[in-house]
C-alpha cells in the first residue's frame, strides 16, 4: 500500500507510543520510515524514549528505518531532519506530526504561561515548521500526505486540560488551512483525533487523575474506558492503521478532515 513511500514520523521514540507503533505499521505496508524525536539526553526525567534503539528494532525486523534527533521546537533541527530524509531517500511523501506533551494540566487559573508556551510550540508551531519544511519536497514529488495527531479532547473541553484542549483544537485549524492551500498541489492534510490509547502518556494521565480527583489509580484507569461504546481503551497500532489509510491512495479524496479514532465516545454519539 505504501511501497517506496518515504514517511517522517515525529514523537516516534517511545517504545509503547503511538509514533513508534505507526512507524511499525507504515513500514509493514512498505514505507521507508524516518523516526524523529528528542535526542536521548533531552528526554525529560522519568520518560524513556530511545530513538536509535527504536530505529534499530525496525531495521532488525527488515524495515528501512533511520533516526533523526529532532526537538520540534527547533527549526534548525527540523530543517536538518528533512534534509537528511531528502538526501537519504530523495524526498518525503508522508509526514505524521505526532510529537506531543501533557505538561500544565490543572485548574485554568493555575496554568503557568510557560506551559502554554511549551505546548503551543510543540503542538502548533513545531507542526507548522515541519509542514513548511516538507511541503516544497512534496510539491516536487507531485503530492503528499500530512497527518497531524490532534485528540478527541479537541472536541470538548475537559476540566483541568485547558492548554491541551486549546492547542489540539488549534491544530485542526492548521490542518484545514494546509488542506485548503495545498490541495491544488495534490498534498492532502488530515488529523486523527485519538481517544484514550494505552501508552506512557496515558499512564501519566492515570497518575495525574488519581491525584487531581483524590481517587485510586485503579479507579482512575477504569474511568477512562467507561464512557466509550467499546468499553476499552485503544492500542497504539489502531491509530497507526488509520494513519496508514490516510497516507495511502485509498484516501486520495480525503483532505481537511479530523477523524475520531476513539472507540465511540458516547458523549458525542
Ligand atoms: P508518548 O508520551 O508515549 O509519546 C510522545 C512522544 O513525543 C515521545 O516519544 C516524546 O519524546 C516526543 N516528544 C515530546 N516532545 C517532543 C519534542 N519537543 N520534539 C520531538 N519529540 C517530542 O505519547 P503518545 O500517547 O504516544 O502520544 C502521541 C500523540 O498522541 C501526542 O501528540 C498525544 O497528545 C496524542 N494523543 C494521545 C492520546 C493517548 O491516550 N495516549 C490520546 C489523544 C492524543
């Protein structure tokens, strides 16, 4: 389905993350993958993304995979990554903007402006910069597909999640704007809106919810899947399969869409 296509995937270094699972799915469909994530010394304490290790695992499985150390808040590192992809593979066909953070959860009045700034830089400005860096290469190749990771929380405000909700909703605006301006270049731009997915980020949410709402971690975990029609949380590869579809010719007439992948959030059904 993606034979010979070149895909950059940001936030791809967490072993249990959506980014790495998507890299596995895309390479399984034949794509050459470029894993982009923080260089290991930059990873915050308590988190364990290992970029080179992930690329090595994919290559061991027969994939064509390289690693790019990129902090998406750094334009120079984004440019170097796209240059590396262009030089190694001759261009870029697919960009999955997936890097994300959850700093700054808490009551609105207590949210530090630094946390607003950081999430804006990662969830909006970093994605804008990556799109600006790859679109010229896609134009030369006659098209491409950009997929951005928003969140189902973009659709509805949640208590204590003001920064995340705002930036993930703003990202849909970026998605639609690129779709409108670059459809004529055969460049499609869509967003996925994951519901709760079993990753390190979700484990951090369980700890946070337990502290915020004064409940046990077991109760916090049970509350997450309960409102979903499917009564379970999702697995990272279930986002990866939708990304592969959006990247593929099967989605050749889909652009500007934000697709929920959330097990049927009953508040919205
Ligand atoms: P994760 O924490 O496992 O992975 C996030 C990755 O982003 C990490 O590898 C991290 O190193 C990387 N990253 C963070 N800051 C970066 C930066 N400045 N530059 C480059 N990389 C950076 O999280 P995940 O659950 O796999 O989440 C992936 C995406 O999905 C995020 O955008 C998240 O907001 C979104 N999402 C997750 C869920 C969920 O339930 N897990 C739900 C909705 C949306």
